[in-house]
């Protein structure tokens, strides 16, 4: 520092300036300090604009920017001259993370539909009870209707039931249709 001839800065003011500078640097180095937030806030609108172009909603963009602010405010070695670059990189990475999480959720939904469906235990109990009830009612059906319904319940197709009972396919289909209609009327009453 150069001074005009004959003028020297007072020692107290030089040490006070050094102390003030050291205090502001120390305050800036402290995570979540006021100075850190004041460094980041001017970048908010620019970061929201960047995130908004990459995310489906404004709320998601604001969430990413606020998350970046929190990460930057708590980052120990934050360089004050590179706050903008740090925030931009963090927002871009958070946008990528958002897309990856969304894709994982979509894949999980697709896998959920492709996996075999297993009924809840109470549904299985109710289904078995209903099947037993219908089987008891099927025993009250007439000859051919009962035979075709029981064959279908055993897993045979109508064609296989017709061949097994040595009747025509048309007769087996008619008997099955009538038997099913009677069982439906039993269940409604």
C-alpha cells in the first residue's frame, strides 16, 4: 500500500481493516452464514430458468434450486468467486437426478403390472368360500349341464368336455351356457 509523502495510515485502522476482512472471510467460510446466502440469492432467477427448461413443472424447478442453495450454503470449501458455477452445476445434476428417479418409478410401475398378481389373503379366503358354494350349487344342476360345468371347473375346454362326454360341441356349449346362467341366478338370489 502506497501513501502520499508524509502520510502513514494509522496502525489501528490498518489492523481494524485486516480484522474486518478476516471477519468477513471467516463469516463467508462458515456454513449457513448470512454472507453465503447473500452470495447465492442473486443467482436464484437464473437457476430457476435453467431448471425450468429441464424439468416438467415450475415447482420441481424451484425445489431443485432450493436444494442447490442448501447444499451450497452447507458446503465447507465454497469459493466465493465460483458460487455461480457451483450452483449451476449442482442444479444441473439435481435435474438429472430428478429424471432418473422418475424413470425408476415408471419402471417400477411397469414391473408391477408385469409381475403375476397375487390376491390378498382375505380375497383368497373369500374366493375359496365362493368356489365351494358354487360347487355345491353345481351339484344341483341337471345331468349334461352339471357334467359340462364340472369338466370346465376341472380345467377342460368345452371342446374337450364334449369329446369326453361323447356329445357334439354345440350340445356342450349349450349345456355350459345354461348351467352358467343357472349358477349366476343362484348367486344373485
